[in-house]
C-alpha cells in the first residue's frame, strides 16, 4: 500500500497559481507529496533562470490528511509565453535516519504580457525636428546680481558701525591682602606658609637672579651658597624648609605666624640689600 502511494506521489505534477499570470506577478508552484507516518519532507533550492527566478525559500506545509505534504515555490517570470522550469529533487527523511528522494520534474506554465496588443508591433515614427534653444533675456539675472551686491554692501556697512559708548561705572576698589590672622582663624595655616615662602623666594630671586623661583628649595639654597656666600644662608634654610614642611603638611603643631613674619622681614632685607647693591654699582 505504501509503495502504491509513493508511486502516486511521484506521478503528481506541479500546479501554477494564479491560472493566468502576467509578467512580474508572483506565481506559486505547488505539488502534493506523500510521506509515510513519522517521515519529513524537505524541498531543494530552485535555481534562477533568465525567464524566471524564485522569490525566496520553498515552503513545506503538512496537510490535514496524514502523510500528505504540500510543497510551494514562489517565483516571478520576466518573459511572456510558455515557461518550463526544471524543479529540484524532493527529499523524504525517515525517523531512523533513512532518506528517499523524488525527482522534481518540470513545472510548465504560461505567462501573459503586460504590453497591449496595439504596441506589440509599433510602427516607425518620423524623426523629430531640431531642438532650438529658447531666447533668454539677461535682465532677471542682472537684476538679481545687483540686488545681491546691494544687500551685501548694506550688511557690511551695518557690521562695521562704530561701537556704542558705554557709561563709565564707579571704579571698583580692590580689597587689600588678607591678613595671616584671618587665614589662621579660618584654619588655613598651609595658605599662610605658602604665601610667605612665595614672597621670600620672589625677593630672593630679585636679589640673586641665579636663585630663581623655578628651582626647588634645595637647589635654590645651593645657588645662593655658590653665588652669594655672604647672604644669610642659615636663616634662609631654616625659614624655607620650615615653611615648606607646613605648606606640604609634613609638620604639625608649628607656629606659622612667627615664621611668616620672619620670612617677610628677611624678604625686606633682601630687597634693601639689592637696592643698595644697585646704587653702589
């Protein structure tokens, strides 16, 4: 019985729908295939031709009758007339790993043309005459150029107008230097130490150019010892090192106010000695 059904499935042909398609329409090529219970059906890939090509992968759909499967290929035809496609083989896959193949056969269908019968054989038409260029007047273009130049000149003149005079407001009085006591009361001893060290280093750089502010504290003291051995090197070393320790938070419990006062006094002495040396020169 199963062998008889297999033979019937092999002899079934392909059916095209719609019945009278035209060029560019989607055409469904369908065929019924029988497979024993528990078997599956797999359709091969349809190759493209110059007359028609597939629109996607084939569809394999089980029908309501057990063992019957419906194969569907969606194709499109590009040339009118009778078209015959060589269909790919059909595979039946068994549950135990076995397989069987059916020849795809040929699918034949007719495609109608979308061109009306009246233009299938067009009659030759006479040649067209010479295309003469239209006579254009340059007045609109010239007027547009003149208008654009005028607008540009107006914009340039407006952009280059004189600046508006602003009323002079009251002069702002600059605040004086914040005292060390105020900084210390705010809990900022490092700021006091940094300001005092900066003032001393600036005065030292003015008095001894070789000990400029770009040097570290150790390099600055070495430059002073090398260039000006008569300078108060001991006081400079004690003050600068102590102020650096406070500024970089490496020393705690140090009275910063006396150190800052000594640094300012020494800076004034360096400035006075620089003035006297300059006057002597």
